[in-house]
């Protein structure tokens, strides 16, 4: 049986796929893609590529690249909580339990309150 390349349950004989050998000896399938676009859609894509200073093919390849992870400075969890809670209205904050941290089992699981 011939080797096959599987993607989304479709099986294609490897002999039918153009292959590109990578430096680490893994093989990668090269794919062609045809899109049917209206003239308006094609013009819009060309304009977006030109605005980025790229050809349409370069712009589409750039879109296909994974986004790098967003790096942000490490921040203490207390600061993150305070920042996210600043938009909670005062009337909602007034209904929050004052002993929420020490009695979390009571509020989460309904267990009897502990004596502290």
C-alpha cells in the first residue's frame, strides 16, 4: 500500500503531492489554493496588501503565520484582581461577603462556616 498524507480524514497518495524536504529530514506538503472572489473582494485584498507594502502573496503568507505570544511584564495577582475589579459598581461590591477569603468553602461549596 502506498504511503498517504492525511488531513481532516482526507487521504491523498504522497506521490500525488509536491514535497519539500526540510533540513531536519521531515517532509512538508506544499499546497496550492484557488479562491473565487468578486472583483470588489479582490480589489480590497490587493489594497490591503499594498497598504502593508507587500504583494498579495506575501501579505497572505504573513496572515498564515502564527501570531507571536503577547509579552507583558509580570504582575502580582493582587494587582490584576484590583485592576479587574475597579469597574464593578459600588452597589455590587456592597453585596460581596466580607469574609469571602476565610469562608470560601461556605460560599463555593455551601459547607457550614468555620469558626475563625
